[in-house]
């Protein structure tokens, strides 16, 4: 049976429980074409443009 040899200190316990390891929320950028918020370095879901070029045909 596995039993802890020593009690875990509060500092060590709290360091493990801290928000250091949590994934941050994704950053958003404005689309240069339509101004909609989008994830950087991805095709805009609203207009289909990326880097000033139409990548996906979107029916408006």
C-alpha cells in the first residue's frame, strides 16, 4: 500500500494548485477585411479572407 512518507508542505501543495499550468484564453485580432474578431493566423470565419487574400468563398 502506497503511503506518503512526509506531509506535503503548504507551499508545495499551493504551487501545484496554482493557475500557472492553466491554458490562457486565445488572443483575438480584428480581421483587416471585415473587422470581425478572429484568432490570429487563421482564415476569418466571417468573410473567408486571410492576409488580404480570399481563401474561402463565402456567400454574403
